[in-house]
C-alpha cells in the first residue's frame, strides 16, 4: 500500500494515480500499464472514492497537493501476459 494525498492506495492505484496526475487519459494509461481500459476505469473510480472527489480535475488537484507527483514510467512488469492492452500494441 502507498499513501498519497492522505489516503491509502494499492500499488496499482498509485501507478494509475501518477498517470492521472500527469494528465494521461484512461486509454493512454491502459496502453502504458498494459491493462484494459475497463480495468483502468475501475482503478480510477476507486481512486476517486478514496479521495472523496467526483471529477478528474479535482482528483488531479488533490493528488498534486498530497505530495510531489512521482515520475511516471511505463509498464514495470505489472501487467499480466495476454492482457487486452497487449493486443493494442502494434
């Protein structure tokens, strides 16, 4: 678990949150983390609930105030082989 902006996030939620804070869209996050867009939407929804926000702009603001945004990197081996994101790669 990681703590960010005063809330506990799972490792994957923290990765998704970093991408949200960096201004990436859900499809961009899915491609970078080799996840389906639906899985990213689920993580985003859980992050919003934990932060107590309803919009992406408010989430970005809250995340930015919580701590410095970590550097966003691509997949670090966290995606599972055969995930839908892998199908989108060309």
